[in-house]
C-alpha cells in the first residue's frame, strides 16, 4: 500500500493562533489536517525530547510509516496537512526545512505570526502552565532565549524562504484572521487552489487555546518538579491513581491571576528589541505590520 505524504505544513509561530487556523483549514472538504496537532516528526528526536517530552513519548519520530499513518483517513482530500509550531523554534530546533525538502520538495507552508510582544507574554504563561516555569516574567524572558527567539519571525522564516522560495510560503498574521476571517480564508484557500468560495462564515468561531485569566504555576523548581519532567515519571503517570496526582499537583503548584502581574517592565524590555526584529521582517517580506499596535502603544493584559 502506498501511503500518501503531507504537502502542507502549518509551521507556527507558537501562541499565534495555529490551532484556530488548523481548524479553519481542516473545515474545507479538500483539506485534511491530521490529529493530533504538533506531531513534530521533522524535529531531531534528541531536540524534541528536551523541548517537549510529551510529544517525544508519542513516538511519531520513530518511523516514517508511523508518521504517515496520521494521514490514512484523508479520503479524497487533495491537501494533506499538519501543524507543528516546533518547526519554527530556531536555534532549539534546527534542520527542519532541509528534512522536509528531502521528504517532499513540493511542500507548501503557512506561517502565522502575532504581535511579537503579545506572543512573547503569552508564551511565558504557556510555560508557566505546562513547563513548570516558576521565575518572574521578566527574569524568565531575559534568562531563556526561546521567548525572544520564537518571536524573531525573520530568523524563523528565512530558512523556509531559502529552501522553498517565496511562492511556496504563505505568511499570515493572527490579527488579520481575527479582524476578517472570511476574506482571509478565501485568500488562503485561493492560494492553495481549493476553491475559495467554500469559505463559510459559520466556521469562524472564536480562536482556541486562549490562556485563561488564572493559571496554575509551579512553586519553585525543586525535586518534585524535576521528578515530574523525568522520563520514568512520565511513563508511570497514567497508572498513578487520580487522587495521588491531584495531591501532587496541589503540593507543586499555585494559582496565579495574570491580570495581577505587572508587565510594564517587560514591555519596556521587549519593545526596542522587537521593533528592530519587525523592521527586519518588513524588509524580508516587503510589507509593514501596522496591526501590531503593542510594539508602539500602551498595552494591558
């Protein structure tokens, strides 16, 4: 049996509406978007385990056949796609465009970006919720380069443009989709050649994976936190009784109201850096980004 290969990759950026866009793409009858999201097959397994142990545990990286089974139920769809934001996380993840080119030189890409200041702050809260980030927001952003690197869109996008050419990479902003989802998706469907007229307003509900107002954060990075992230603990977690898991969570986390966290110093730190990066992006793509208002104006969470 010949297994079909994906030809469309939604490559990020993280916390920029990729889940929402994947859902809108998958609603088109000619497009199949695989589940689960983020299979991250083209990430080096050693990098993937360090970056996201949970997806490493899923093991899609173990064989091409295992990965291609994600697309077995594509039916008559002409576009087979997957969404993995880990494909644009230089330098933590390297070599992805070259691996995809070897796998499918005719692949196409959608790269969705968000106001980099908002994206960086949202990234921090994601790490608080899911990766035991315990440091204050400004300290974390200054200490961990990934917060700024993922928002450095020109750096992340350039290797794909070099490998595949501008005509195979569609660049989109989250703000455009939220402002006018119908017209934005018609344009995207037209670029994919799948019948732009099929875009239906009833599909366009609110974006998903929005960070809640109150999040659970780690209480320090002690022995319990390191244990939770270890491979043996991850393997045994599904077999641990739920009451014990709940107790462990209470002992290692606390609730944090995001609105109570002052981000004014964060904004002062981020803006000059991200203005310069956005200017580089504008030169790379030949367009401006007036929709990214928090780079210049006042912003409250």
